[in-house]
């Protein structure tokens, strides 16, 4: 038998080797991908959780990531101009102050579509620059392959 002939066993081995190399190449390329956009969905009533979500959002923003925030349920109260939370240690800042810093850096902030209709507030009670999300826009953002979604 001529050694230059590719047998079915050799073909299968070469095919498998090429497939493994392709998978490794894709994995390495993905590991080097930088996150361009982040969506923070915040529902927790906990001030520490709210504060940490905002700290992480500001940190991502400082690293060049476009950050968007969706405030739902009790966390929607952060969007109200009347809300004044106690300052958190160690920096003595409130979640609202951290949220304002995010917005100053270019973050978009919205309350979920269910927040206002299920509270005693209307859109006039929201802080300047905070809007009301629409389900189609949020769904589009959530499934965008360039957006990483974080939920607190």
C-alpha cells in the first residue's frame, strides 16, 4: 500500500485534529474579547447590594465599558428624586451618589416598565435623566452579543 494514501482512520484523525485546533482558536479569541457594553439589572432592596452594583458599574465604566442600568422593584426607589439613602462605608457615599456618577460618565438609567404603574409615583418623581424602559428595547439590549448582563 502506498504511504501517501489517506486511509479512513488517518482521515478521521486529521479531521478530529483540525476540529480541536479550530475550537482552541475560537476559545483563545473569545478569551481576549473585551467587554464593550454592560447592562446592570438591579432589583435588590439591600443598600449594600445597590451600592456594590453601582461601584462595579463605575469601575467598568472607568475601564471603557458603556454601562446601562435597569432599576426594578424596590431598587427602582433609587430613581426617585426624594430617595436619600444613608452613606455606605468605607467611602461614605450613597447608592444614589454612585448612580449619579455613572450617569455623569454616560450611563443610561431607566426604571423598569412595571415600576411606576405599580407604585404611587409618576415619571415626574424620577431624578433628572432617568427614563422608563420599554420591554422591546431592554430585550434587544439583553440579547445583544456585545452586551454582558449583570443582575443584582
